[in-house]
C-alpha cells in the first residue's frame, strides 16, 4: 500500500465506519496517546522494563499502525499530502545531513 492509498483507505474507513473525523485537537490528543502506547511496548520489549503479569505482550506492529492511522487522519483533515510531504522531507534531510552522519565519530 502506498502512502496515498493509505490516506484514501483511512478516509474511506472514517466515512464508512467512523461517521466523521474527530476534530484536529482530539486527534492530536489521540496521536499522543497512541505514541505513548507504542513507547510502553518498546520500553518493555527492548528496554529495562518488563511486562506486568496482568498484561499480555502487546503487538509492536499493531501499535505502530495505530500511530500511523491517527497521523493519517490528521493529514487528511488538514489537507496534507503525505507523499509530497515525505518527498520534500527526505530532500531536506539529504541536503542538510548528506555528510553530517558520516563525519560523526560516535557513529563510526
């Protein structure tokens, strides 16, 4: 699925099953919540924390998809074409950082 297809799929899902988009502020709060859930899984799976006996190990991919879904909702409702945004962002990073990381002794 391309980014554009994902934006169309989410839009269709929202209009079919979700009735309408939540407002931008609500979706920003939801995005923050979903990122927190992703951070919790990563902290337990790759960090020093462990899952409690009462909680099952969450699916990392599913948590990432939750973050992406809400981010796409925000893009759709604010008129952001994520394909174009990513292309511009990669171009910006390439121009800015094309030598920076190769000359970082911490990474070598």
